[in-house]
C-alpha cells in the first residue's frame, strides 16, 4: 500500500482517538464545593415589616462561572482543575448574603425577588474580586473577596447607603480543600459585616 495512502487512513483514526480522549477528560465528574452562611450572625434589635431584595451581583466575565479562580501571579488567571462551585460564583455569593441577612430575623421577607411588584429595599452589589492568588513561596495562597454594595429604596429609586466590603484569608497549601476552606473563612466575616451594615442602615441593628 502506498505510504501516502497509509498515512491518509491512519491519521484520521489517531485524530478520532484524540478527540474521544479529550471528550472523556471533559466529561470526568468534578468535585463540587459550596460556601455556607456564617454560624453566627448579627442579632436584630427589632423586626421590621419590610421586604428586602438581594439582587444577583454583577461581575466580570472571568468570575461569571462555577470554576474556582486562582492567580499564579498578579497578571495571570486560571481555574482549578477537577473542582467547581455548586453554582456560578455570583449566585453562590448572593445565596450566602441572602441567607445571612434572613437569619438575623430583622425583616419580614428577604429574597431574590419581591413578593409583590417591588420590595421596599433592593441591595445592589458587584463582585469585584473572588479569587485565590498564589503567594511568593509558591506553596500557599491568599483569598481575596471584594464586594461593593448599595442599598436602594425602591420607592423613588434612591440610594440610601453604599459601602465596599473586603475580606482575606490564607490557605496554607494549594490543595483544593485548603483553598475552599480559606474561601469559606474569608466569606463568613464579609457576610456578617454585610448583614450588620444592612441592619444598622435600615434601623434594625
């Protein structure tokens, strides 16, 4: 058989094997992690008959995903292989904020959507940072979370308060579990501060 014909027959077979191998890698199940609301939350001094809506945070395209971002250095970004969040990062952060605020018992309703045409207040946020950055030793990482927030009075669409929340934590290793635990350690205090600020701003703290 001519060599050219042999190559023409073999190369497509090899290409097909590579494609199947890549497909198999892509369909391997990923370990799934979720962040939880903090165990301790601010205590409301009084409960109010108000509806508070926690809007879905806006964010950059790089964070609009369920993959866990890690930066090998300040200018580079990638995602941890083999693991993911249970929800896209903005949805998961919204869930933690919502559950933390609801657990304070300060308001008659806390949700993603109003019960009626609109709520009394909407909390509009932007998830600016939600990432791990490898430290200089190459064996540990710092978790950075930054969230800007505005409380908007729905009646008249008036901003009544604004604040930026930041939180950091250190992962002792680059192991998936260590990194996720550090994310959780950073998110808890931020969620508590967020809830305390909302309560104080709306007269429930």
